[in-house]
C-alpha cells in the first residue's frame, strides 16, 4: 500500500496551510520519476514520460534551484524527445517551484507547481503528487509520479492509487475545481517496466470481453473467441505459401505488436523478442499449416493467449484467431488485408522498434473520463443502465431447447445474398431513408416475432436488441488503433406491437441516428457498473436468453482490397472471400453482417446445445424475407 508522509491542500486552495515543513528535501526529490497518472492534456498523446531532477547551485536570491529534464515518446513514434528546464524554489514554501524552460521557445514559458503530497510505496519506491497552476498556455492539472528503487519504473497498483486519491478527495471536498482535476486523470499508456517488457492497464472496453471469455462454460474452450477466414489466391511469384506466410506474420507483428501481447493479471504485456530463437519459437507456436477444414480447425484449436494464423492449402484459406478483448470484426479485416499486402511485398523485419506501434487502450485514444467520476457522469451511466428494462413482457421465441443445458460445440451458418439481391436491398434502403443496418435489425426483430410463441391479442411485448457501434471516430490519435477493440454495444428494449417491419425500423432508425454520442463520456463509468452484472446470468427460463444479437460491420470493401501487387506492379495475391465470427457458449446467437464484392453476407454463430442448424437457417431465411417484404422487394 501507499504510505503518506505528507498531504495537504495546495496553497492556491488554502493560503493559510502550514507549508513550512511540508515539502520533501531536494535530496529526496532528486533522481528519475515516472508519470503514472495525469490530468494534463499534454501527456495524452505521449508515453514513457519521465522527469529527472538534480540539485543546482542556488540562485542569486539564494532560492534553491533544481535541474529538470523531461523525456517522452509520442504514441506513434519510437524516437525520444526531451524538454529541459530550471526550477526555482518558492520563498517560504519548500514544496513550491517555478518551472522555466531553457530552449529557444520554452525560455519564454514558465509554470508554478507544488508537491502537495508524497510518501513511500510498499516493497520499495516512492510517490508524489503535484499541482500545476494554469498558465497562458495550459490549464491547471495534477501529475502523480512514482519511482522504484534506484529510479526504476514502479507500477502503481490500483489499490495504491485509490488509497492516495481517496485521501486527496477528502481534502478537496470544498474545492470543486481541485475535485474536477482529480476526476480527470489519465493513465499513461505502454511503459517499459524492464528491458524489452512493456505493460499497460486494460481499458474497460477490453475488460468486458475478458470477463466474458473466462466464464468457462465449456472446459478448455473460450467464450467469444474470435476468428476470421480469408480465401485468397496466391500467385507463383510469392513463392512457397507456408514460408511466405511466416514472413508475413512477422511483418504483421511489427506493425501490430498486439498480436503477440497477452494478459497477465490486470495488465496487458508485450515482450520484445531478444533473439532470433525467440522469434522462431513464437512463429512455431502461432503460425501453422493444417490439413483440416476451417470448421474442424475452429472447433478443435485450443484458445491461445496470443493471436495465431493458420494456412489451409487445399482450400487456400488463411485463418486468424484471437481472444475478443484484443480486437473486433473490423480489426480482423484490417489485419487480414495487411497479411495479403505482406505476402505480396515481403520485407526484412528486425524486432525492437515495433514497440512504437503499440496502441493505447481505446479509453486513452478517445480521452474517456475515468474514475473517480463526476456526479453527472454517474447519473448518465445509471440512466443508461436503467433504460435497459421494460414493463412489457418479452418476446418468447418458441424452442424445444433449454437454457439450463450445458453448452456444447459452437457452430456457424452463413447466408450470402446475390449481387442482385444486395444491390436491390441497398437501393431500397436509400429510397426509404434507412441504413442497411436499420433494415437488417428490424428484419431480425420481425423474424423473431414470427418464430415466437403466440401472444394474447393486442398485447405489446418487447425485444431486447443489442446494437453495435463502431467507436473509431472518437479516436484522437492516428496510431495503429485498428489493432484494438474499438466497438461496443448498447441495449435497447424494442416495443413490439403488431410485429411489423415498419414499426421496428422506425425505432431502430432513431437509435442509429442518435448513435453513441450520448453515451461516450459516461462509457467507462457504465462499463464498471456492467462488470458487476456480467456474472449474474439471467434465469434459465428467461425468454431474453434467446434474443439474437446482430452486428453490422459495414462495407468490407472499404477496408479490404481485392488485389495486392508486388514491387514489380504484378498481381501477387487476390482476395476471393472473407468470413469473421466468434465462438458462442451462450443461448444467444451472434449474427454478423458485412458486404464484400457487392454481396451481403450474414453469418450466425450459435451453440448446438441451444439451437439446431435448421432453427438457425429458418431464422436467417425469415430475416431476409421480412427485410425484402418491408422494403417492397418481394413483388
């Protein structure tokens, strides 16, 4: 735990505070410190931020002075930048300092800062918290620093952080400005904790699928384990496909190091390979050639804690697998597209600098407020959770299966619309001022109503719809964020009256037009509430267990190319088909929809303990039927 040596209000908030003996000595301050958390916007697009303090001779005024050297890296760069300054102590306050840069421009910038709390960390190390006053260039803010023995990096555990911040919050009770700075903290991103080992905390958007994956509904399997299948044509110029894929997989790792990062406790860990033997070992465990079918591979392959790639030569398919916390459907498209480029244009890879491509969590990229939350954010998150409920009875899908059965094998079933069917549907959606996602989700609800048990005449019911939203537009930094999970879902109780397509489409149109903007600021607060509910399963006899979920991934053509050229400008690889889905151990089928090469694909991932192939096929057929009827395409 964190031990507090001294903690008081900054003098800006309490001019009468006793500060004469409240600051650490210069000897204690000297050395390297690591920024653990900060509310200052200047650090949000940076990583590995350190400050080195060293004593200097006093100024002519006899005020103490301290040398100040900052080092940092941008999120999308491996180069190290620095800022040099001189700090001059405040008269009568050993904890207060005035920072002034020494550079050609920074010499005109000064800032007052104060150490208003500091102490020790269990197991060795220290912490301190600084208040920075507002300047003409920046707002006021707080920085929380840590250091281990001999200036090494010392990760601040969540319990240690909480113990410090709770005491600061008590001091700030009557000072709303200071309270807002405490709430607006940002966790630093990837940090090198030892040579070659990089870590960062998980974001809440990663924690939800992490929790879901550990439900252990099927021994030895992982719920929501994702996979993609790319059917490609490899030209002779590429060479032997198996060896070409191994080289391409190395290129993927360099560009998207997260494929080799793994969870360890509450941390996301990436280790830079130090030798060629380590690279070979990683390739041997994650890149293989198999003689099975894709379906046989997906149902037999043990889940790994890192991503894997598999080549099926007799079907010309590349299969990717990953835990869902790492990435989403669109990210699979991006990685599959990159693999094809790497096959067409192989490059020599030397590992070490790939850490500059490590992506922060979505929360850092989108600057989502983190705990402790403002009352407004907590209210918004609570209201979002309360909106999930409905006083109406739920739609009850007729089934001969029981939710009380143990989960069995996860299966997939896919329906592909013809080019003509897809084109007609897209044109009809535009004519009716509907998006394709709205039409398909409306068709899903209508299909489920038809497959439901009869309801009393004139009785309204509700369908628990989960709508997926792509969050990439909220990213504030142009990093390789496509290698992270950047999507989420929200629950909407859809009122069912006559079961008509039009009534459902009207509700979904409003939902998708509203989008995720109303929820983005309270997203992390809401997800923390959600994590308390994840393990509280619905009763086995709840009809809500059976309501399918549909996620629209949009136009895959916007992410994936059809042809990939070598350096001579010749076509080396061609993409013929693509599929993405996940392993399901729950009653709820997960449906994914995308268009590629002018054709719409709808795939259903389901567990055979709860749905039959005939039942899933009937569901897919009914969705198509209701969409075509609702858009007047069946005449």
